[in-house]
């Protein structure tokens, strides 16, 4: 049985971007939020270190400096008009969160406190600057709770533990709604809407070592990709330098903002060699590659020599307990390391997707090099590509991204709803979803889903991680193809309808395979190194041929077609990145 609902605006995903869009839209149009998790379990809650804005509360700072750092940090693949909007609207966004009740840390004068973060500099790189507003090392958690409270206050309708499995487009090309699977009952729900916004987060679970929650499987990207929407800049995936060894659990950059340093097996603070000006507070791609180089040259620790150390032992224990309570607890619980007296074993961990569903600065989904909007379709947060992060996101810009472009998306959704009527549903709206689910449920024997997921994660970690090459990417491309063939033959043991998590996890592996295929195809084509995409066979940036965004389209036979579009330039001229 299929149940139909009708709303003006439907938002898929209840993290920071989805909740901020819902707050903005709900005051003007009938709004619903669909989430496969309870909202306060969304991955925004795992963001630790801060949300940045040039408030100038602690040190002199300006939005122009913040914009320059964003563009330079993104290795000049950032669309500069989007970066200027992000940094100019950042100040109001922070004070708006404060008025909503977010409990920021304070200076002795009662102002919002700020600390240093990687890649954030003063006056175009002369020194690191305090720009990150924070609530201990639980900033994302506080933002998520604050925004959810505001949604409850506004009576936003939530459908929790609903998995979005398809996007519905009317015959005239307008967005008509989505199809979702209710975990508790196994029923399909059609949500009719004038506008739909995807805020479904990233897809870091394609890697073996990741800071991402298990729910981050690229659902929104894959659903739109299967409906003909391209994916932009998928080759750019950020690897955070300080994940707990083997586990990938994040240790916030806020630790280095408070003075922690990274050391190799000789006890050397080696970032002084790679980034002599701002050292351990260089952007994440620079620090991750530096760690990789130290390990490659034999200066790692452990039996396999595959990790380095984050040293907090010289910091005041009160600073750790008051400003970094979560990460110190993570070290104690997961590695049995006492961070006040022992350095913590770390390695790069898959952290953030710079690429995603292409959008403009109003969060409208756009297609092609001419950026034609899809009427009524929006995306915001990590699943979207504005592109405000370019080839490498600066720390704390993700939380800023969700509140700035989540608000902009909700505002334009409401405008679109007020100006249009409800599109007709396409004929047999649930056919594609039923075929997907029945294909898995009716097969009695077949390949094991968990084996396919584990092989994907291991292979992506080995062949498409911090350092890549033509050979490794070609091998990974073949592996993704063979995994897709095996996936088409999967079977699961649970055939029930009530809380069939086996079924949904199987669907999620299909989403991950879509995202992995586009990442590998785009990375193989881009024969240069830029930001987080490092090709050891092409170690230099190539602005003459590659100062452009990649676009990956799905062909009818499941293969991938690549195209490109120009980067939107502005006042900041590309130059060599030095820190």
C-alpha cells in the first residue's frame, strides 16, 4: 500500500542544513522534513571545533580576509561570488544562532569567544587568526539542538525513520515530490510537493577509515544522479589529518587551535618543514599529505609505522577539560591514552565531500555548464556543491555553509511555492522504487551485501585515498564495476516489513557504489593535483587545463559521462599556495 502526503515544501534530511531551511520556509508555506534518523542524531552533531565568522571579537578580522582564505584554501576552484556571500553573511548568521539560544563560549568581556583554526589567516596569510566561534568542542551538537528546538517551536512536521528512495519529476520537468520508505512498517509514502530540498549529508562510509556516521551513504546524491542530475567535483574528498588511529573518530582541529602539535617517531614537530608560517594550522589537505609523506619516509610509529602523534601534553589540563572535553574523552575511551600525559596516535580519516549536487547561491539545483535550474529542486549542506569549498574545505566553513545556504535555500523554496501550483505526479510514481526493493527482497540466494561494502571500503582506502595515481584509479574503477555486478545479484535473509534494516542497508550500499564510481571516474580524468585531490603521477596544479569544475552524468546503461563548467572567478587571482 502506498500512502500519499501533500506539502508545499519537503526537505529531505534533518541535519543543520535541512533544519535551517525548514525554519526559513515554515513561516511562509506548509513544510515537512523527512529524515532516516531522529533529527538530533544527524551528523551535524558530530562537528566539533567551531563555526567561523569575521566577528573581530578577539583579534582584528574582516570578511574579505575570510573570503581570501576560503578561495586560497580551496586551491582556487572555489566559485568566488559564493565565497563572498558565505563570508559576508557569516556575521549575521552567528548572531542569529546566538539569539536562538546557542551557548557559545565567551570572552571575559562577555563576547562570543573565537579561536584559531587551520587555514584561517590575517591580512592574506601573515599569521593565523582567531576566527572560529565555538561551544567547547561540541559546536555542531549545539547548532543541531538549537535549530531543532526552533523547528519544534514553529510546528514543522517531521517524518522520522523515513528513507528517501526516489525523486519525482513531472512531465514538464518540474519537481513533483519524493518517494520514501517507512522503516517501522515497510510502507511506501509519496510526498507531493512544489519544492524539494535535499540535505542528506556526505558519503564517507565508502572508505574504511572515516569520521562519518554509518548513515552517511550518499543517499541524496545517488537519488538525484539516477534521475539525470549531474554530480559536481566528486573527485575532491577531504581527509582530515587527525583521526584516531584505525578508528577514524575525529579529533577536532580545535585541539591544534588551542596549541596541540603533530609529531613523528623522532618527536619532531614536522609541520614546521611543510608550512613554516602557520605550521600545524595549515589547511587539512596540506597536513594530511605531510603526514602521509612522513609515514612514507619511515618516520611513522607503531609496528607498521602507519601513524603519527597529536601532542597535547604541554597544554594546561584545564584547557583540555574546559575547551576540548569530548576529544580528550575519545582518546581515553577508544585508545586508552591519557592525553594530558601521552601523545595520541592519529592518521588521516575520510571526512568531508567537497563535491555533490550542483547548486547556485540560492541552493537551486542547476544542470549543465550554463547552470539551468531544475524548477523546485534544491540542495544544501554537504550533499550540495555551491561551490564554496572548491578543492579543499577550510575547517569550520562546513557549519557556516549549512546555516548560510540552508537559510537561503529555505527562503527560495518558499518563494517558489508561492509562485507556482502543485505539479502532477508522473505516471506510476513508485514503479522504480518498487522494482529496486522487490529485486532485493524476492531473490532467495545471492551475494552478501556486507562483503561488497567491506571490499569497497578497503579498496577505496587503499587506491583512492590521500594519494592517487592513474594506476590505482584504473584498478579501483575496475573494482567498482565488478562490485556493481555483484551488487546486482545480492540477496538478504530478512524478508519482513517491520524495521527491515537489512533491506535499507542493502539500498545504501547501492548509493555508495554510485558515489564511488563518480569519484573514481572524475579523479582519473583530472590529471593534476589540486587541494584534496593529489595525483602522485601529476603532482603539480594545472590551471591552464583544469581550472574548471567536473560534472559526472549517469548514462542509461549505468556508465558515467564527464563534462565540465568554468569556475566563477572574482577578485582573487590564482597563485601558488604557500603557508
